[in-house]
């Protein structure tokens, strides 16, 4: 006789949906979404929670705020978190490692697969940890391996889903690994003691990977614009990397208008919002756009080192802050897209918008898109589950070898 809990495996009505909180942990506050995920139906429904916009310097205080904001759900089930982290807290790196086989004519066994994944993880970890530590401003010993995923395996250049049974001279393993600050993991463990293991990723990298941009074409930069800073990422040769954080944000537009008209920044915000809503004369609009062009030129000069060094002429921008436009959404003045701006070295850079909203989704904002990008990455595009389980098992072993003490590093399941 079939038991009730056996029936729930086959009846969609009884499907157990996952309740996940996506948290953007940033320099100037927190943004949180509560998402309901159905893997069998491939559906994600996210709703924003009230943002915490003040600067939070202490990580433990940040996690206490998150715990307080999500406490109402913990009465019914364990909270599950995905953290989209600031570049100072995490480094997500994609890389390919080639492993030559000593007996290329022998069919590949399961033990060979595990050995190849382990070797590739160790080599990529060793190769990239110096870069990650430098980028995050930490000693190498203060890094932890937060997540690892097998993105693809190639045998002699040919991509395969399951390498078992094939023979090959060279096994190429493409991995995505995430380094985390040890202080962040310890702060989380002190606050959350009963929750399921969290998932971590570098926010900008995961957003960029979800965008409808071609990653194998000419090099370009992707910029996330916030209130006071902008995070810059580069795509070159199919590899995505964090480049820099530029001290320029939406507030610089307000300051430019404030100085030009001798008004406060709050009044400047109103002026720009009315420009965007078409409530000003064409003469005033033309004058104000010249002021904003000066601020955008400062932005281009801030990107100068990156675009000049790599010969890049295109920058895709995604504003996470802005001014109220006609549709009631936060946007940037569009003259940023109308001309090419010059860097200090004389190079011209063309800013382009990103069509991330999709058809029939005109109200999807960047924060909502970012939350869904996190869900998609961790629940719907994780590659082969068997290979990822091998990778995570080896990652935990790697942490033990290095003397890692964190109990939340390297998630074991989705």
C-alpha cells in the first residue's frame, strides 16, 4: 500500500516549494528578497523586503539585521539564504584547468573523474588565491573556499556530459570557484546557528552571467552603478573578472546639478526627476544635459585605466540607483547613451543599456533581476549534480587540509 508521503512525490499539488531569502550585502546597506522556488516547474516568485540603506560596518550587526528581518518565517521552517556579496567580501572566478592522462587509451572510470576534478580544483585554487586575496585586501590565510561548481568537462577539446567510458589524452575541467572572507563566515556562524548552510556568490559576477550578453565576442566592461560607487567587471576571451570599484555613483549627477544651480542635492534630485518626466522646457533640458555630460565624462575618466589597457570601447551599464522617471522607476538621464565620452588618455567609450527586462516584464527592476539571477545560478544552472557533489566533497577536504575552521564554507546541497 502506498503511503501518503509517497503520493506527494508524484502529485504536483503536494510539491514542497523552497523558501529562499536572497540578500545583497553591500557597502551602504542590505537589500533582501523573499523567493519561492519550484524546481520541478522551473518557477521563481520573488518579492522585495524593506531595504536597510544605512552603512553597516560590522558584519555581525549586518547578520543580526538580516535575522531580525526574516525572523517571522523561521517559526515555520528553516531559513535558507543566498548572499550576493560585495566584491570586498567575495571573489567568484571561472577557469579552465587541463589534466593530462598517463594512460590515454584506457576508458575513463569514476575514480579518474574524481581525480581530475580534485586536481583541477587544487590547481585553480593555487593559481587564483593570490589574486583573490589582493583584490579583497586580505592575507591568503584569511580566505575560505565558499562554493565550487563544475561548469563543463571536455575530452581532447570535445565537450561531454558524462566522461565515463571514453578515452582521451587530455581532460579539461571548467570550474567556477568562490573565495570568501573568513571574517564573513565566522560572523554568519555566530548569528545563525540553526539555519541550512547558506549559498555565497560575488553579486556582480552572477548578475553578469545571467544577462543576455555574448561573452565570447570582443572585450567589454560591465558596470553596476550604485549611489556612491560603481563596480566594474570585464569580459574578455569568454572569461569574466572583477576589475575595479570606481568612486563615482548616481550621487555625482546630483552634485553636478547642485553646484550648477546653487541648490541642495535633494532639490537637484527633484530637478533631474522633472527632466526625466518631460516637465522642463527644451532650452532648460539642453543646458542641464550639458551639466550631466560633464559628470558622465568624470565617470568615463574613472574607467580610463581599464578601457585603455585592454583597448575596450564598449561599457554596458546597469544602474541600481537613479531618479524617478515617467514610469515611476529609478533610471539614469539617457544622454549617457547618446555620445561617446573620452577617457583621460583620449580613448572614447560608448555606454550601452542592458535589455535585461524581457518581454512582458517591464516592471522588473535591477534588484529583482539580481535576486532571480542568484536563484537561477544556484538552483537551475548548476551543471551535473553528480560532478558538483564530487567537487564539493573535495572542496571540504581541501579546507580541512588548509586547517579551515568554518562550519558554513562550501555548501553541500542546493
